[in-house]
């Protein structure tokens, strides 16, 4: 798992059925790498969140058949980015 | 998941049966990394698309046994590449 | 698998149900890359641990449906970081 | 998926039973990264091939229990390496 | 799959039950990246071996529920590291 920061929402109107209506968040690592995660917890922009990949990501969603490979699975209480 | 740009179609006449007749797109990341995805949505060249890897990619296809490890799962409404 | 060093605990009060109450450790590679693992063995800060990813990570947990993609699966007896 | 070039065969006489007698090819990316794939299509040296990873690689093989994590799944009709 | 060189054994006395008593080898890539693999073939230090990741790694083990994400699946007859 990794700790990433929520920087935006992703609007993706045209999507495959397997993605359902799940919320999508744009995340950024401390090194500036950008990725997109499904969000079952409602994490606001600015928060540092814990994310999981692959099958673990699907186990984080209310419906484990949701077509995701990266999901937010928690909001970190306190995170100090490396200086 | 990641947001990548469609830059071309891939023609691959000789292929294994598991790949069926699915459309293949050449994608490029903002950093210039090139990959190939199966495309169940018909994404045109130039569009920024959301892609998923691994088992999630197969869940994006009409037939989940399609032999893919990267699939387009949505067309992003608006994407601003990092400057 | 990889050998990483435990550098901290991760406090994540708000989490998805699939993560249960498992202990989370912040790990660092010799190159300084930071990640987060579930810890079924109780590895103390400072120790070098063996970690596994993906489905293997879940097989390391007492409950294999734990939503993790990185788990500590052993404490290395002796590890000499590269000079 | 990715497009890689076949540069050699790999001879591996002593192997685990799960690998059977499948043909193995040494592949190289445009950036020079070397990997090894199982080859169900008989791709000759010099060709640019489409490869898939993980479970998708096994779905490309005649026997989906073949112990592979990278398989050639097609021969690309035409590929122009980036200049 | 990849070709890596065995450089050491890994002693890991305290381990999760899923790892059983399998032999662990420290491997190094030509670029110097270090990883740890389960070894069902008994590969001696110095040999170049073929390794597989993920579910394929488990299919290489006598017991496919072994908690590994990297397994040696063959000993390469001859390997010439890039100059």
C-alpha cells in the first residue's frame, strides 16, 4: 500500500458498465506521480490517503466486482511528507 | 488507474485466440511511455482515457475472459496535462 | 519478495471494513522508497523484514480476505544494506 | 500490454514442471530492458510482438495453467520504434 | 519473466505459516536490483535463473498455496550479461 494525496476529482461521464457510478479521485505521490483511484470513503481534496492496488482494491469497494485497480482504503490521521 | 492519451491504433493480424477481435489502441503517458490497451468504448485518437490494469482490465471488457492486462474504461471529460 | 526496513507505525483511524483492525507499518527500501504493509508478525521499528505483494500478501494474513497488497511475511535474521 | 522485440531464444533445460516444454523468447524494449516471455505463436527473432502480463499471459497459452507471467499474444504488423 | 543471478541465501527464522519451510534465495539483476525468491529447484549461488512473479510464482511451487510472489522456475543454460 502507499500513501498519496488527493488533489482533484476526476470527471469521466462516458465509462464502461463495470465502473458503475463510483467516485474517482486524482491522487499524487510525494514524487509528483499522478494516478486515479476509486473512492469508497469520500476523501476530500488535500487529504493523505492509504491506497491499495489490484485485487485488494476491489476488496475495498462495497461491490468487489467494481472494475478498479486502485482504491482508497483509509484516510491517514497524520502524514509528514519527506523534506 | 491512470490517464493516458490515445495516439494510434495497433494492427495485429496474427494473434492468439484469447485476444479475439478486440480493438487495440496505442497509448502514451504524459512522460512519453507507450503502452497498448484493449478498447471496449471506441476512444478516438487524441482523447485522454482512463485505463485499468490486470484483472480490472478484463472486468472492463464485454467478455471478462478476454486476454488483456490493460483496458480503456472511460473517456475523461477534461484533462490538463501537467505543464 | 523484497527486504525492507520498518521505520514507523501508520495510524489510520478511518478505514474501509475490509482492512479490519490490522496493524500497519511504514516501510522503507534501501533506496528510500516508502510503502505501507499489513503486519501479522508484530515487527518492531528498525527491523529488516521480508514482504510479499498482491495475492501472496493476503495469504500471509490470518484472514486471507484482508484487503492488503503488501504484507510482512517474516523478520530477516541478518541483513547488511548495500554500501 | 506492450510492444517488445524478439532478440533471442532462451534455453532453460532444468525447469519446474509447471513450465512444461513451452518455448521461451528473450525480448527487449525500445529502452533496452530485457525480459523473457512464453511464446504460443512462434515469433521469430527480430519481430516486434505484443505481450501481456500476469493472468492475461496465462490466458494466452493453450494450457492456462502454464506457469508464466509474460506471454507473446500477437505479432505486430508494423512498428516504428520512436526516433 | 526475468533472468536474475543468485547471490546468497536468505535466513528468515521467524516467518508466517504460509511461507512454510521453503528455501529463500537473494537474487540480483544485471542492474543491481536485489529481490528475494522462493526456490523449488535448488539453485546454487552464482547461477543465472529464470524467475516468475505473482500467481505464476505460486504455480512454480510444489504447493501452489505457498505465500510467494517471486519464484525460481528454471536454471538458464547460458546467460551473457549485457556488456
